[in-house]
C-alpha cells in the first residue's frame, strides 16, 4: 500500500501495496523466525522498492520500521540527500553512527580492532589520524567487517536506505559490493529509489535485486478507488464520486499529490462535491512545483528566505543555522518556521523513538547534529519533492551567495571541513585563502577516509580559487596524489605543473618528483620515470635525497623492458652498493636492487643472497608512502629464486599484513597474493598456489585491465595450469586476457613472452613456440639477464627445437646447464639437467636424469623433482631396468599427488601399470612441520655431517637419508644453505 491517510495514533494507512507488504512479511519471517520470542537464527535478504517521486516509498519504509521493531529487530536507517551526493560516506555515517555515537574512542578501538585506523574517518569517528591513506577497496572491506559484526551483535538487524538514488557514490559502491552477503547474515537490507534518477555510475546498484534472483518491486500509481479512499479519509465520507475521480485524474494516482491536494481542499474549506471541480483543478496546480512556490511566496519574505536557507543547508539544517544563513532574527525565524510547517513545506518535529536515533524520515539524525540541537530545532522538508522545488526556485546568483554564507555558518558550528567544503564547491572563485585552506583540509580528510574522488573535487575547486603563490605547488601535488591510483596520466600533468611553480621547498620538490615517477611508471612510461628521478638526483643538494633519487632511477631502469645499457647500470649499481652499509632506507633500497640485479644476471646465488640479507637490515617498509613496495617485493623474490622460498613466504606474509593493516587492498594486495602464489608454485604446492593467484587476479581485475598486476597474475596462473596438466584451461585464460598479443613495457615475471612460448609448446605448436622463445632469449641476453632460474627460456627453447634441429637443441640445453651451474642453486641445475635430458639420446638419458634428480632432491622444488623422477622412471623402464623404474615412478606419483599435479600423477599411474606393478599407497606427508627425526637430521646436516655419517648414526642407508633430507627441503622451503636458520628457528620455538 502506498499512501496514506492520517489515522489516530499517527499511523498512516497504506493502500494497494499488498504485494509489497507480503514480500516484506515473508522476509521478516525468514529473518526472525515464525515463532515470537524465538532466537534470531533466520536468514537475511534484500528488498527494493522502486518508483518515481511521490509513490510512497518512504511510507513503505516506515511500515518496514514498524513491523521490524514489533518483531524485536534493530533498525538502522539513512536517506540520500539531493545536495549531499558529493559528501563521501555520508549515507554510511547516517547508518552506523547511531550504534557508535554512545561509545568512547577506547571502546571504538576495542570494537573495531585493526580496522579502526582504516574505517574511522569514513564513519565519522575521527578526523583521520592515519599517516597512510587507505585505498577505497580497503575501506569497503573494513565496512563489510563492521556491518557483519553489527549484524551478529544486534541480530536481527534491518538496514534501510531511502532515496538511494541520491546516496553518495562511495556509500553506494560499498552497499553494492556488500549486498550479496546479506543472505548469509541475520540482516534484511531494504532500499528505496527512483530508477530514472540513478546516476550512471550506480548501474550496478540498480541491478542489486536481479542479482538475488528477483527484481525490485516497482510501485504503481494508485487506482481511482484508492485515491477516493484518501479523499474521504481527509474530507469525509460525503465526498462524491466525481470529485474523487477528478482528484485521481489530476494527480495521476500519485499518493503524495493526492494527500497534499486533499489537505489543500480542507484548508480552503471546500466541500468535496462535483460543483467545486474547477477549484480542485486550480488547487492541483498549487501542489506541484510552480504552484508550491507561489504558495511559499504568499507566506512572506522572511518565510521565503528561511525556506531557501533550509534548502541550501540540506541535511545540516537547523533553525539557528538557517536563521544565520538567511539573516533572520530569533522572532522572525520562529515565525517563519511556524508558517512553513502550517503550510506543509517544513515537516513537524518528530520526537525520538525508543531507538534513540529515529527521525521523521526514518533515518539517523542529520550529519553534524550537536548537543545543543533539539527536536524542535531540527529542520526537514515535508517531502523531498518540496525540498527540490524550493532549492531550484532560488535565483542562481543568490543561491551561490547563500552557499558561501552556509559554509561560514557550518564551519563556525564545528560540523567539520567536509560539511563546509560541500557548500564551497557551489561558490564562485574569489581568491580567498580561507576557501583554499578549507578545501585542502577537506581533501586530506577524504583521502584519509579512502575517498580520492571526493578529494579530487575539492582540490580542483581550490585550484580555481586560486591559491596563493606559495600554496599552489602543494595544491597541485595533493591533486595529483588524489588521482594517482585511478588516473595516473592526469597525475602526471598536475605534478609537472607543480614542478614548474616558482615557490617550491626542497622537501616538496622531492615528494613531487617521487610521485611523478610513480605516475609515469604506472602509465607504462618507464623511461620517463627513470629520466625524471635521474634529473632530480643531479640537482639534489641533500645527500639523502640524492641517494633516494638514485635508488628510484636504478629501480625504474631495472623494470624497463627497453633499457639500452643494462650492463652499465649494473656496474654502477654494484660500485655504489659496495660503499653502502644499509644504515637508512635509501641505502637498503639500493642494496635490495643490487641483490635483484645479481640474481637476474645469474651471478652466484651466494652473492645475491648476501646483498638480500644486507638489504633487509632493519627492515624494508611496504607501505611507506615515500617509498614504493617494488623493492621489498624483489628482495623477497630473490630469496625464492635462490632456493629459499620459505624465507620469501615469511617476507610476503609480513608485507601483506602490513598492506592490510593500512587498508591497501588494491594493486598492492593483488601483487602480494599473486606473488605469494608464485612462491607456492615454485615450491610445488600447486593447489594453494592456484587459489592465491586467482585471488590476486580477481583483485587485479577490480583495479583495472592491462595493468602490471594483471600481467603478473595471468602469467603465473597459466604456468600453474600447465603444471597441473590443464592445458585447455590455460589457453582459455590466455585468450580471455589477450595474453601474448600485448607486450607490456615493464619487465614482469615470469617473463610474459616466455610463458606464452611455454603455452604454445604445451599446445604442440612447436614452430611458434620456438619463435617466441628465441625472441625472448635475444631480448633478455641483450640486457645481461642470463639466469635460467629467473627465466628458463633456454630450457623451453631446447624442447621446442628438438624436432627440427636436435644438435642445436642439445647446444641450447647445455648452455642452459652452464648458466645454471654458474648461478649455483640446486633447483636451477636440476631443472637445466632435466631439460638437457629431454633432448639427449635415450641411451644416455637415465644418467643425465639421475644427476638432475640428485640436484632436485637437495632443493625445495617439489614439482620439478616429481617431474624429473617421472622422466627418470620412464627412461629406466625403456632401457630395460623395470625395478629401478618402479621405485622412481612410485616417488614421482607420491610427489605429484602432494603437489596437486593431477596430470603428472595420472601418467605416473599409467607408467607403473605398464611395468606390471600396482602403485603403492602414496604417503600423505604433513608438509607443515618436521618430525623429531627430521629435525635431528636437519641439525646434523646443518653442522656439516655427510649423508654417510648421518646414515651410520641412524642405522640407515645413504639413499634413505638423501630422501629424508629432500622431504625436509620441501617442507621447510629451503636448500642446504637454509638449514642453519631453520634449526635456529626450531630451537627458538622449543
């Protein structure tokens, strides 16, 4: 039923809304349980009311509230405001502040835990004290957590949002993402909106109901009978049919207009008879826009100015503030309020209900309500249509001036800089320093709240004021930072303009250069990024700033795919690193880049590990806004490539936690999840690796398309799928993301062209694979990137070339072995020997594979070991040694099953069957911890004991000890060089 005649006790009679109330009743029953007093263990749901203005959506929400309260539900509600759409998280604050308002900051911190610093600015608890701004997704995730907690603590919970089409973009984005979860919680979400007024960016919100298998309940106009009921309720049963039907005709069945028209008829004292139809039609025009304004003007100048002031103030309207904006005295404002309420332009005050936060609209009290506000002092228009009509009737120039006055009043009232900024955005530039200062402060608060778009609007307006010469560079810098993650190309323009400003402090100049390089790098303009920081390093007078810029220059050059003289950069980097001790962050960043450079160039792994340990020093921050997270990432990956993936995992876990604690849940978290999955893949834990990389890809898709985070995730996912034998699925992923068609300008790992070649090889397209891999090799060799552990293009190229040129294939594979031996890790040598075996004649193949297995047994590379064991078993069987073949195939099957390499496990079973031996039941080893015996063996091996000595002490054999150590390396994620650290940590744990 939609609108409503007044009834004794204040209830509104709903008419012709049986379907809507039936749907509501069913959802409330599901939420609370059919039996009164039963525990709230029901399921949640979503209910949406849609329709044009005046069809009774707010009245339906009032019915939702009444029925929900009657069933013992906690009700939180808010309403979007036509002129508050630019105030970020306005609706979220209205919803949540009633549950937060009565607690202290200490209680808030206890309630919100680690989410406090991330979401407190968004929900209005603090102005924002975090030193690092969270990204929008981090804030949305935090809001998800808070509302989920409230849903459980205050179950059953009903969340209502009226006029959702006017909700701010940040609140709508959160609500759209959270809505699918309500079915898993004891919560009912009810929204009401005008479909034709939803902004384009809210299209996903408009599809919320469809995503739940239903559709929004579209409200229909009332029938003549229902309008007649409204008329007779208001004017008496003597109203004749012609009068009622004409009321329906002139209002179009709109409930709001029907109620208002009936009230106007009563005020005029007309009898509801057919003879008065001309007067009825005249009154009908006064109910709508133009007529309503004429009615307002008849109330006098003071009433008009007061109504205009209330319309400009919007959600911040109170009698005192509206009087100040309108320039009215106490008596004038009191008289104006009385007249406007009598004329049904302003609503009568509603005393707070038992929930303590309910007002007439069924929402949280207006933003900024102070302790001095009373129920009589608060102002709200009788209906949003009235508010809209009044606001649009204000002459344009006068409206601008009133917003300027409102900004001063709101600021003086202590409602906060964002409330002030909302009005300043509507004013004209006047070179006022106070305006610049307020807008800049509001932008900083929005950034701390995770609302960069709102910050951008404030700063763009501040720039037009314009700011004073000494402030202009700072405003341009802040403006550039506000769009860095969303529009890096625009950031470049703002930051370059900031650098051109004549008044610029050294610290601000350095900050601008760093951000400019970041923006250029994120725009795939690596060369420009490197040149920018190189130029800054030349003019820097401060030694720390110069070293910072040099570190940035090394980094951007290292990540450039088109770097011309990589060898010269490597020499310069090595010379600089030799003179550093790692005392500060800049020095540690340089040392970290030295470690990475040593690794990709294929210097001995011991060299790369030395520099990586030096770089860690007192730690490398992942979320310091003055430094990127790229160097901490490559330092951690250096450990992985050097056969210390367990150590790499520790560093990634620390970094991911740091990012999550700061609310960085966009590209940073995508990289973290993706590369942690890559480490798991390198260890041979393919199941968890795939899960992590898919999570990283999902986040990357949310960030944007054809961004570095996406390249990383897609390439790693393809490698994992190939390792699991799901070639068709890998091809589908590549086609979806056009992988191989687009060449990124940045260096990514795994190398995208090499991965594409691997995929072509798996598909049997050897000629195309050979072409891709040869091109990758030429490109990387020219830059001195010769480590097959980092990019195994020679190993794959040998396999692709074997069919057409077996001699060349052997030469390529042997070069790969030579490079791997120079790097020196067991996994790299084992992988290279395995590739060499693949192009070696069958007679010599078992010998080469035995050596490959021997190296891989001493590495943490579980999947590579399982593959080598399988091929060794096959070669042994084909050369007439079935018993030895069976042993290796059993081990291969066991390793493949533990890795999640399903296709390899299936092939191992087939080969075992071909030997005439049934597969043994594979061990289901616990990879999470070492046994007591394994811990002892690890300690003895770390002391330098030989395998023969360990076997003698255990009363076992050397092969058994070798296998036990292999299990230890796989479980611990290290090779022999990592045993000492493993033993020390194990002792500390004891």
